């Protein structure tokens, strides 16, 4: 098809103008109809038709009578389509919201409640949170003793599938729809893991997870770097997500630190994809001086802008380290920037994700809803970090080392073992599976219990063996080989946090 925009640029004062649509308009016949029929071989091509109509609208917006513009033409066409084809309503709404950005979503009836449940208390499922990263969903945290933890799903895994449904490139809401379900029902989740070529599959039984623990904290006594005879206490606080209960749980940690006069505080928001902006503000408020800016919502209309300032009344001053990584996003970045730019702490880790937008939600008809990007947020210095991220004060990468399996005996490969039997080789299997968090029972008990049967079946499934839960010779060999190839993450970032306080690193469990 000729580029009709060039044709439109031609002199229109001529007595006859030939349009690229196949018709003519003459000076003395102003009402002559213009044929807009697309060539037969392209009439069903969606890309061609949408581009074709766009060109027609561009043309009419210039040459049609006063009052006609692109907005009125698109609106008329869209509304007429919906009148004639109401079944296209959800498609149109999804396209409208999706055109704003990747964080704007149209929710069908019931889907919005699923999204909100990730930010609120009671949930059912497998015990993970996940965050968007480069178009995919990354496991942000795995809750202790959850089905996911017992099966061996790890933070940083990329969600690949759920019961055969593709999870690559889908929204959080779509993934929740497939992963969650009736308590007691099974779901097979596939994940991609760095350093592993094949997809890992885990068959889990959904449980009622209960109230989410959004904050975990622990007081750690660490020896002085210069003199190990001396030690100091550090309050370590892990924030899994900024949910509706985060500030309350964080308050308990801060009060515990204050009651014991603990000055050194580590706030770990690695793998934390964010949540409620108000919760991040409340956490930052414990440390940012009274009256200082924590964050600003920058809306299209200045009237809607909101600047959050600290009303901190604490007299206790703390030396704060915030641990961040490439999966620290949104509300996590609000907290990190507030701490860094108000100079009340330092950031250690790797550059953050760079999600600097604020979403709002509106309820629609019949339980539907829409979530849309309403504003950018600005750091205390006025920086927009969207698609940029925050560079820590100290950039520190974590490492990995081979797992020390010297204390783990190999199988004698004398026979296979079935559930209900007892043998020393069964204890060996339990001990190996415990390394990966797949078996959490008594590793010294030689009895082949149901938990071991489930763990063996999970392992067999991941290794593409027949998943029947029997400890056969092939499974024994694969278990020990996998143990030999296991690596352990070295948390250099946490070590750097302790060094900031002049202390030797301690393991946080």
C-alpha cells in the first residue's frame, strides 16, 4: 500500500484528489463516497486493519469538518464496536489498562481480591510471594514450613508453569489464579533456577497459610573484629513485603531493640518487591528526622501531589544498614532512598530494581476493578528512580562455594527401599534431602515415613525420574550426585553489614 501521507502532502487545490483508499473526491462533487475496502488478502490481518484504520483517522482528523478530531473518531468507533459486540468488553478494558504500562491491569470479577490477598493477612496456597522482573515473576520469599519450603522452591526462582499453564510473561494476578486453589488440592509448579538447565517441577499440596509474617527479627550477638573478647548486639530485621501489617510487626522489632539499648540495626529488604507506600513511610518514620521528607507522589495534576514527611518522635538514634538487591523494588526503594538521602543509614548490596511508580485501584461493576499507574514517586532529593534504581553506598555481590559434603555418607547401593521399612541408608537419604530443605523430620530416624516418601517423589520428579516415592538404586545415585554438585550462597552483603559496625559476620537463620 502506498504511503498515503505523502499523497496527502500533495497539492490538494487540484480539481481531483485520488485517495489511497481507491476512491476520488472532486471539487464539484463534495459528497462522493470514498471506498475504504481493504484488499481481500489482507482484510483479516489484524495488524494491517488496525494500521489502515489509524491512517483513515489521521486523514479525517485533518480534512474532515470542524469538530472532528482523532479522539472523537476513535471514541465513536470504539463505542459502536462495544454496542454491537459487548463480548469484547473485557478485551477492550484489558487493552486500555495495558496501554498505560506493565503495572496497570484490568481485573475480572474475583481477581482483584486475589491480588489484595497478597498484601493482606489470610491467604491460601503454597507459601511464596513473587515479584515482577523483566517481564517474568521471581519468587521473592518462601515462608518457613510452607509447602514451597518443604518442596525446595527457592528465593530467586523464576515461575515457569502451574499445572501446565504457562507463567512466563504473565501478571501476578494470573499466576495467583493458577497457583492458588482449594486447601488440600495438589498443584505442580515449574520453576527456572540459575545454574540449572532444565525446568524444575514441584508437586505441592495447597495449605491454608494463615496470617502472613511480613517481618521477622532477631537479636544477634557478634564479636568485635579487633578483639573477639568484646561483642555487641545487632537487631536484624527482615521485611518480606510491605503489607497492611508490616509497620505493626516492625514496631515490635524496634521496641525490642530500644528496650535493650541496641544501636546497630540491619534492615533486609532484599527480594522485597514492595507493597503499600504508606507502610514504607511508617517504617522510614522510625529513623528519618522529624519534618524531613520521606517520599513525594508526583501526579500529572499538581493538586494531587502528596509529600510524606516524618513525624518521628523517637529519641533513640540508630546506626542503620539497609540490605538491597536487584529485586528490591517499589516500597523497598522508598525506604532505601529515605534512609540514604536523609543520611540516617547506609545501603549495602546491589543496585535496586527501579520501580518508581504509584498505583491506584478503582472498583468497577460486578466485582471488577482496575489498577492503574497514577503517579511517579520522588525520593527526598526529588529524584525519579523509575527504570533506574538506587545504587547502594557500598556495592557488594554475593558469592557461592561448593557445599561441604564430607560428613555425608554415600549409599551402599545394596537394595531398594519402600515406605514402612527401616535401614541406615534411609537415614542417609533423609540427611541429604534435609540439606535442600525437602525433608524436615528426624534425619537420624531410619524409618521410611510418609514425609520421606513425598520428598523422594519430589526429587524424582525434578530429576525426570519416575516419581513413585521409592528409594531405588537410581534415585540413591542421583541423590548423592546432586549433593556433590550443590553450591552454597555466601552472603557477602550481610557480612559487609556487620563489618560496617566493626563486627565479625554472624549467620542469620
